């Protein structure tokens, strides 16, 4: 199996996957939850919510209260989540009272309000988390692979790992941009957790392949770097696929039987880990070979 020989094909596949999501990000962005924008979220339950026009009736009640409505959406067969601009306890109690008048007894599952300042701070912390994680990964790989034999170098390993990581983040964020625009899926603080988890998983898979390349470089001579890299990928292929498959089976189980509150968190992990497995095998190591070929042709050794 010559993975390296078809590396350009795998790069094209990655681009075809990334481009739609990137365009969606540019034109539509992400649909942010109140975790980032600030606002109030109320989750209520009632057996009458099974009726088809319940959402319209809920919206009418909120409009009568002169509230700035963000969204009303089902989180279960008889449960709705209502999101508005920040409201105080008085407005909250009025909503509950009106819902009881309209539907009868209402079970309030949760209510929370996040101010704009807290939302902005959450957004900043999310960017910081991803940035710090990426920098620490580069430093770690550069240190761990400092003694890698030529023609490779620790800098190459670190940068190629980060490019593969960015691939996975772009795929994940792009998919959720599309889901947000067409299906109203919001990204919240759990989504940031999913992104950081995907980053860790992606780098773990990539390092497994890189470590085998380093070992084979040390004990093999007179063989091209492309051949060594291809052999290293094939030697670790079974382990990478089995590890990912095990995780994906657990995630599919959670998606089928887990609660509505974790549904999109699980979807984010499914997308990210699938992308991470692909990029570790078909992007990260082939990028090392592409860099080596470029260096040989240009005469620059980096």
C-alpha cells in the first residue's frame, strides 16, 4: 500500500472537505450560544408540548412580554429551551406564570442568565485555550524529536503536526458553521471542550506515526525518506484505526442513548476524531515527505 505515492490525492480530499466549511465560516460564522454572547436560557417541560403548534404558542407568550427572543427549540419530545436577551427574576417569573396559564402545570428544568461581560470573557478564554494548547504542542514535539536523524528535524515534525491539527479544527468548526446556519445548531462551552479533546487526540495519533518514523530512521540506512515514512505509516496503521474505531463505537452509543444536552458535544467528537485519524495517517506524515522533497529540490535544509 503506497500511501506516500498518493499523498497529493489525500491533500486534495482534505481541501475538498475543508473548503465548504471555511466558506461557511466566512459568510455565516458560528451560531454562538449564550455562553459566548450573554443572555438567558430557560428549559421547561410539559406533556402538552407534544402538540405541534406549541412552539408558536410559546413564541407568542414571549412576544407579549416584550422580550427579545433569540430562539425556541425542542430538547426532547415534551421539552423546550427558550433563549432570550438577559432577563431578571421578575421577567423570569412572569414567563413561567404565562406558560402555566397557557399549558397548565409547567416543570422548570433549568434557568440561567449570563451577562455580556461573562460571555466575552468566555470567548476570549476559548481562543486562549486553543492557542496555548497549540504552542505547547509545538514545544513538546520539538523537544521530544530533537535528536531525530537527518534528513528530518524536530522543527519539521512540530510544524507538520500543527498543520494536521489545524486541519482537524477547521473541519470541526466548518461542519458546525454549516450546521448552525442550516439547522440552528449552537456552539457553547462544551464545544470548546470538544475542540481541545480533538486537538489532544489528533496529536496523540500523529505522534505515534512520527515516533515510528524516528525509530526507523535510526535503524535504517540507504533507504529513501519517503519509503521509511510509508513503511512507518503502514506499521502503525492497525493501531491507529483500532484505537479510533473503539472510541467511535463508544461515541455512537452515547449519541444513540445519551441525553439531548450532550448530543452536539458527541457529534463534535465524532467529526473531530474521524478527521484526526485521517489527518494523522494521510496528512501529517505525507507533509514531512513533501517538505523533504521541497528541501532537496531547493537545496535548503530546514
